[in-house]
C-alpha cells in the first residue's frame, strides 16, 4: 500500500500533473516532434535517460497517439513509474554506453532529472555535494537485439543523459538502425565543435529545431 501511494505521489502529485497537458517537454520539443510525425499514429521511439513519463518528457505526446517504445534510466524509481504509467512500453533499468560495463552514477535525490554518470557534470550542477553508486550499462545494440528478432525501425530517438550523449550515439549501429528524428542535448557552448554535432553530421543528419541545449536532428 505504501509503495502504491509513493507511486501515485511521484507519478502525479510531485510533477503537479492533475489534467492532460499540451506539452510534457521542458522546452516544448514534443510540439515540434508531434508536428513532424503528425500523420503517423503508430511508431516506435527510444528514450535514453527517460527520467519521468509526464515531466520533462519528449515521448509522452507520442505515447498518447498510440506509439510505443523503449525507455532507459539508471534510476529504479523512474523505471517503476514508467512500468506504472507506460504499459505498452519496454522499460529498462540500465544506463546506455558504448560498451557493457559498470560505471558510477552521481545523484542527489531518488528522482532527479540531473542524475548523471558524468562526474564533471555532477560537480557543476550539484553544488552542495552528491552521492554515488555503481550501475550497469550496456549498448543500445545489445537491447535492440535482445528484444527484437528482426531489426526494428526507430522513428524517434531521444537522448538526455547529462553529458555522456556521444557514448549513447556510439552504442547504436546506424547502418542497421537509422532513427528518422533525434532529439539530444549538447552542452558545449560552441555546439558545432561538439563531438555530438560532428558525429550526427557525419551520419547525414541536419538540425531542424533547437534551443540553447536541446537540438533536434533529422535524417537527410
């Protein structure tokens, strides 16, 4: 009973979700994403660093249309909420990186959108200190092959891992899996010099929407 009450609290009360919203994203990214896929009622997404289904989330608006996908987070509480609210999705407690290993997670609270595996990012944003623990990470290739017998088409890829985005990109075989649209954070002040930007341009993607840190790339 206590666990169920906690789920309700973290699912609805804490993020102040009492009625359906027009946007669930931090910077209204999902409105652009919805417009881009306006004629597509069924699709598949991957959300790495998914955090919360209804707060700061770029895939909820697609889920409401009838889409489904895979959500990854290193926080077990986040995945419990996804299991509670996203029954059609595959929700996995794991970090994503360019190889299978164990790495340190840096965090302050059970559920925090700034939890990260990048220590420099944690030092910058957690001024009053942070905790750390070992977590398992693996590649997107591994989870795609584990869950689907045939290569699965990825319509939308969302990556929000607070500083380790390039390792997530390198964990996916872009020849086998080619996302049509990618939303990703770039923290470099000169984004065109970032590893993420150069990687995606090399894979023949172009920017179609952006804010200061959030960028959406479309496959050319």
